[in-house]
C-alpha cells in the first residue's frame, strides 16, 4: 500500500521527482544539511500520516559546495501494515503536543484533566475531524501524557520520598519568597511552616490575639506527614494563621513547628506575641508544646471531642460498663461539663461518683476514669470559662478547615510529596479563602443578617422599660423568670447563651433601645466587609466607601466610647436598688433556656 502522492511533498522545499517505480521513488530537493533533512522527513511524515526511519551517508573528511537540487531522497514505499486506520494513527509520535501538555501541568492540571481539556479544545476547532481525533500527533494517548507528567513531576517536584525532596524544597525557597510567602523549615525533626499573604494579614486581626484554634490531620501524602492548622475567628468564619507540616505528631515536632511560626512572623497575634486562649483537642503532645512556646496563653479543650471520648470509653467492652448504665453515666458527665459555677460542677462530680445524690452501682473503672478527668477540670468544664472564649467552646472551625482541605483542595486524593502539599496550600487553599472573603465583602453572604433577624424575633417582647441602666457598661434586662446582666463593652451576658461571649437577645435589646453595640455584634457593618476585603486582597482592596449599604442608614458605633454616658444613667442610677444581688452575678442565673441547652446537648 502506497502513501505517496506528488502534492504531499513538503512545500517549504523545492522538490523534483526524478524516478517512480513500483516500490521506489527518487526525489531531488534543495536540502543543504542534516537538520534540513530531518525537517523534510518530519514534514513529509505529517502530510502522509507516517513515521519514517531515515539513514544518511556522505564521504568523510570532504566538503561539498553545491547549489540547486543536489540532495537525493530515495523512498522505499513498501508497508506491511495499514496506513490510514485508527490503529495505525495511534502509533504516530506524539511529541508535537508535548509543550502544550507541559503548559497544562504548569497550570495545575493532572493527567486525566489535561487530556480532557485538550480534547475539548480540539472539538471546538472546525478543521479537526473525527479521523484527526485518532491521530496521536494531534490527540496523544493517555500513556504518552502519563510519561510526560512523570518527567515534569520529577523535574519540578523532585522524588516522592528521600533526601531529594529536601533539596528541591531548598531550591524553591526563593520562588516562594518572591510571591510573598513565608516558608521556614527544619530538617531534624522535619518541620515546614507555611505563612501565605492572607495568613500574614490575618495576624493583624484583633481576634487573632483572643482565641486560636489548633488541630491536626494526616494521611495526605505517601509519608503520612501531619498537617496542623492554626486558625482564628473572623467576620466570615475563620481564617488560617499558619499551616505546619511535621513528620509525626510528637511534642518535639509540634514545639519546633510553633517556634518556627514565631520566627516566620515578627509580631504574631496582632502584635501581642501570643493569644489569650488556645482551643485544641485532648492531645497531650500538642497541648504541652503550646504551653512550652506560649506559656502565657490558656489552653481549653473542645467539649465536643471531650464528650465523644467519654462516650467511646463507656461503650468500650473492656471497661465492663453495663449497657443499661452507659446513658445514665453520660448524663452525669454532661451535668459536670455544663455546670455554670465551680460549686455546681463539684456537686455534679459527687453525684456522678455516687457520693451524694443519686445512687449508682459500684463501677471502679468509671470512678478512676472520672477522677482522671476531674483533675483537669479547668481544661474542659464550662464553669471555669468566661467571655474570653467568645462563645467558642468547640474546635469546629478547625474541623471545617480540614474538611475543606481534603475535599476542595486535595479532592480526596493523596498529594505526590511534601512539595505538592506546599503548592496546594500556597495556591489552592489560598485561592479558596480569597474567594470566600471576597464574596463576604461583596455582600454575598447573608449569615450575619439572618442571625440578627432571628434575634429581632426573639427580643420582640423585651421593652425599653424592662431594661435598667446601672452604669455606662452595665445593663439589667428583665426576663420572664430572672434578670440578666449585659455588659456591651466585654460582649457578654449572664444568660446561658451570652455567658461565654456569644451575642444574645438581651444584648440585641440593649442595642435596639439604647443604640449601644456590643463588641461581639454580628458582622454586618461596612467596616466588617472592608476588613474582609483587605484580608483577601491586601493593598488591592477597594476603599471603605465601596462597601456602604444600598440604602444609607444611621451609622452604628462599634464600641461604647469611654466618655459617652447615656442620659438615662444619671436619672436612673441613683434610683436602682439591687434587690436580688445573686441574680446579677455572671454565671449564676438558671432559667428555662439553660435547661433547653442542656437537653439539646444530651440529645446530640
């Protein structure tokens, strides 16, 4: 079968057919060197959909100066296979597309995604036919793309494991610095700390000096490195402060990682150098490392994980707890955890041990287990917390961040090596939070407004006459069964909801009737949106005027000014007598809402 025809000769050369026989074709051309000879063969192969094996010869140590059609090309046009079939076109060399696929890989595409994207581009071109889709020169097969990807990955990311990974990391440090990304690492123990531009700007937020959530995950790469996220709350949820990659979850590795965070940032945590509170899981290595690096900070445990741990212990068969007693013992532990004062917590502890109150069968293992928890009651019992936790008693922000990292960034697939994890954090995770904060700034998140509307409904029955002013920082709101003390300056209330710094209906009623805004007011104001815009865009953020509301309203003061004293203070403060003094003490009020919260937690 012949593939030759005169119109398929390369048009970039002058060609003349000298001889055509049954199996041989002789052609003269103006080829002048071996490079042009290879070019001629390559063009002829593309025009005829063939791959030719060429041999060349010339007398050694001689130089010829010729002009005209001095090159003779002899084609042996004999083939023992089909030419223009799908299987034949599959074996054509695919090197012409290699550079395009390298660009796809540089843009973050994988093997399957780049193949799909390339085929999509070809389908939109009018000149491409179905025959061309079978041509490997135009549409390379999966194995060729896989080979190119392996070469690209080894060149850019280094080997999967071993010392080559560290050497490649050292080579890429300058590239990260040029993008404004702080990368610090230690070889023994192996620790890498990542601080992206958004994370650097997050350390300027006030909440970064108040409470920080810390949690770790693993199984994200072949060597199962541990990835630790440090986050702080913000108007749009939570923002990462740093990402730490360690070889294991040991105290030595954690401590070195936290020390590198201090090195990477000159003034971390809003210039304070340490946050007031760390919220973590019940991990001794992590807690001890935090205490070593930042001894002035308090450590609290996530109550969700504490309850989960107790529940698992009760249902572990080796602890020999009868099934009919497990739910009862769990309720006793919840009474300790949700106590509003140390006295109540101690009373609930005695009840759980069967010392006073309810009779309990003797369970020696339960008593020892409960005693071990009671020795650390300051870490998990709510009676020993106050408004400095800002209503955060769980580590759910960290859990959400890890879920985002595994689902949105890694797509539930392990990374190739540590360098790939760095790229995922510095590119994909950074872009995710950039979009999230930008959408919040552009008023595309209604959570704060809906939360405020729900409080408006709950506080509709509270009138101005039901609120008394003690001083400029203290208000007393009369409820159905009790009185509640509201302190807008610290952002807390004596009700079960606002006791730990959450915004409640009593604080909202003070805002409605006296135009006084608590420090924990929901993030619905222009300055909140502007703050998130700066967090996402940095110097590129639009000015504050851009985030003004659609309908201009009366501006709201963010905090109670020191010199501002409402008129009602001077009129009413002299007439107020605290008849029920105990009801005004923070943490001592109990009403039906408290019971609802406890019952809801028990059901959970």
